[in-house]
C-alpha cells in the first residue's frame, strides 16, 4: 500500500500539471501554441493511466474504473488513445502510411501520405477536458484521503 500511496500522490501532481496547462491554454489564440499545449495536456493526463515502474509494482497504473466517471470515459479513452497512438508512440496501425513512387526529370520521388490528427476537434473539447480532469483529480484525492485515514496517528506511517 505504501508504494501505491506514493504513486497516487505523484498522479495527483500530474493532474495538477494538466490543470495548469488548461489555464495557460486560455491565454492563447495561436493554433501552433494551442496545439503544443493540447499535446502536453493529453500526455500529462494520460501518464497516471500508463504503465509506471515502481519497486513493488512493476507496472502500476491508475485504474480508469476507480477514478473516471462513467459519463466521461469516452473522452478519457479518446485522450488516452491519442497519447498512445500519436503523441508518445508512432503507431503504424493508426497512421496507415502509404508511399507512392513518382518519376520526374529522371529522378525517383517517394512521397508519403499518412493519417494525421485533428487538433481543432480536440481544441473544441477543452471545456470537457477540464471537467474530466477536475473529476478525476477529485476522485483520486478521495482515494488518497482514505489511505491517509488508515495511517497510524503516531510515528512515520510510511
């Protein structure tokens, strides 16, 4: 339980980072800046739900069922999948690249097309993302509070 407590506290910091990025994004209109912040939001939000290495826990993850409200799970999945397929990894199955072979003036060209990501669609969901992050952070804090209540009143509980 000790390491789980530490993980939960670290996850709380990750969610706080997301909250700060959500505040910052409100100050910018330029898409290039907003897109970078959105990527940061997605990666930081998803971090607790990804495999995290510990000592006792070789692959600790925050369980979606424990902290993500049912009505927000589709948004959670959208963010988590974007993180896993695009922002933290380059998944061939998502990108589905196609290469063509062109010849021009005696030279071969191999242009490539691939599936991109709709940042504007994600940007339109910032308010929903704020609601998700707030809910997850509150639910996580409830779990942290339960753990802390079980600690002894005297001495170092950890």
